[in-house]
């Protein structure tokens, strides 16, 4: 997604479903709770919720884990 809460939750749910992950908002939010510290959430629990990674180094690792 990017650093900071920039990805709309409905888009994350759609992407998660296409990658064989949870698709329902409640299940995706459960996963986000487990990832606290790695992801950040804007307006959590609301229809306007957005999600992103907490730091640039997390984004860089997700894009290329061989650079770790």
C-alpha cells in the first residue's frame, strides 16, 4: 500500500480475496489487529478506514525481501 494509512479497506479486502486471503471486512480487520506495529490504520472501524505500512523499511522489505 504505502507508508501511512493510504489504502482504502474495501480495496484491501478485494485484493486479499484475489490472493486467497480473507475477504470479509471483519476477518481482514482481525488480521490487521494481529499486525499492529507493522501496519497503521486511519479511521479504524469506520466505513472510511484506510490501511498502510508503519514505516518505509517495511514497505521496502515487502517489495524486495532479498535486500534484508
